[in-house]
C-alpha cells in the first residue's frame, strides 16, 4: 500500500538531511585537491601524479557506485549511507597521517569508496520519501548542497592550514566534520528510512509489477541509461578541469597570485548553487528538459572559452570562469529529473548508480589528462577542453530527451 503523502515538515527534514549528506560527499571530493601545492612542496609531486590521486578516487567511486545501486535496491539506502560516512572519517585520518604518496593514495581510495554510494542512496531516499510536488525542489537542494560542499572545502582546508600552520590539522578537521554528520544521520535515522514507505509517485501498480518481474540487469538494455551515462561523462570532464586545474591555469595564463586563483573554484561552485535555486523551478515546470539543459550548458561553455583567451584581463578571466558555474547549476535539477523520467519503476537505485558512475569516469580520465596539459605548458587548453566537453554533454542530453519524449505516449497508453 502506498503511504500517505508526507507533510511539508517531513519533506523539509528529509531533504535537509540528504542535502547535508550530499554536501559532505562533495566536500570529500576536495579533501586533497586544495592541498596540492603543499604536497608539491612537501613530497615533490608533479601535476600528473596529483591528477592520478584524483583518478584513484573516481575510479573506485565509479565502480563502487554502479555496484552500490544494486546494494541499495536490495538492503536499503540508509545503512549504506552510514557506512559511506564512516569511510570518510577513515579517509581523513589516512590523509592527516600520510608520510608520502602512498599515504595520500590510501586516503584517496578510502574517500572514493565512501563517495561511491551517495547518488543511488540520495535519490532512492528522495524519490521514496518526498512528495511529487516538492520533488523538483528536492533535486535542486540536493544539487545546491553538493556545490556548497565543493565550495566550502577549499576555504575550510585553507583556513585551518593557515591557522595551524599544518595541512594535517586541516585533514583531521575534515574527519571531525564527517563524524558530526554521521552522528546527525544516526539521530535522525527515521527521517531517511526508505524501507518503511513505498513510492508515493512511482506510477501504476501494473508498471511496478512488470518491472519487478524483469531481470535485475534488464535496465542496462535501455539506450537512455547509457545516454545519461555519456551526458555525465562529458559534463564531468568539464567540471574536473575547473575543479582541479582552473586555479593553476589562470595563474600561468595571467600571473595571478594563489590568493586569487584559489577562490575561482569556490566562486564557480557558489554560482552553481545559485543557478540550482533557479533550476529547481525550471525542472518542476519544464516538459522538454533537454532544451533547458542545452541552453544552460552552451552558455557555460562560451564563458569557459572566453576565460581561455590570453587577451582577457586576469581578474576578468577569473570572474568569467567562476560565472560559468551558474550555467551548469541551472542545468542540474533538469538533469536529475530527466534521469528520473528515463528510469524504469523499481530500478531507481541501479539506474542512478550506473548513470552517475559516468561522473566518476569523467573525473578519473579528465584529471590526469588536464594535468598533463598543464605540465606541457598549455593553460588555455584547460578551458578550451572544458568548453568542448560541455558541448558533448549537450548532445547526449538532447538524445536522452528525444527518447523520453517518444516513450511517454506509449507508457500513457499502457497505463490506460
């Protein structure tokens, strides 16, 4: 039996808790990158070696994410969430005690393992516990919290390092934060329980019964799943370029000091969060979501291309690169709603796990590639490559939207 529709207070509590957890997962994407200049100083590492740390995180996260979708569908999202947060605590401790490259690699691996279940966990809980009218806003808050986690990490790590004189204290502080979030989830575990309620808006009983009779891997035959995967891959390649190397690239292009370039990623993520606030309304009202995604990502691609021009004044280039985050943020909630529409009933955890592993693959491959571009003395290539990757994401989203639009009349006919 379908549970009664949750109240606004119930929805807000669930959305807030999942937002907190998602923000923490994105914070741990940035456990190591803000400290890269200090690792170069203390351990003599190259940009390519640092890019490999990022790759390790996302290879483990990507493989784990695809598998975590099945685990979430089988045992529930809540216990998997608790285990993931525990991995973050261990990752921070490994980073704080690292004595060289091997220690940093261990920290990256543990953080990637902790990151792997978050998207199947988060979207399973949101889809099961949040009412349909507020679901678009739930996706918006989910995206905003991720961007805020990305934005907060460089400031958090830099501030503690500056205050204590040691990056090890910064890593330890990140572990303390993960422990506090884990305790918060345990105290509010009833609000993120995805096993005691059924989908309030999963479609008809007939469609759910049909889905349950299918093989667990049947969803892999759907072209829309792999198109969504490719969309995440391309859009994440662009994000990886900005997140890991926009600061050093701007420093080489315009001779900007670290005090300026270190805030480019924070500005990009804050602009992205602002874009997601507006994007939640677009996702809730839009029918052809791929058109919204295309307009937003093409605007962001243009801004990143402008940031690559050496003739642009340095501070203006930094501002333009940060502003591109607004376009990617606008597209975020529409992206998540488009995936929901493409997912068959009863397979949400598996679909989100598979699709979001494209995000991890994008980070894993793009980070060393853009690091090598910088090592070979081409800082403008970081921004040009990022803009081209966003164009690839637009093409994938257009193909997904076309397939969803064609499938909708057939689904409505079957339901009737």
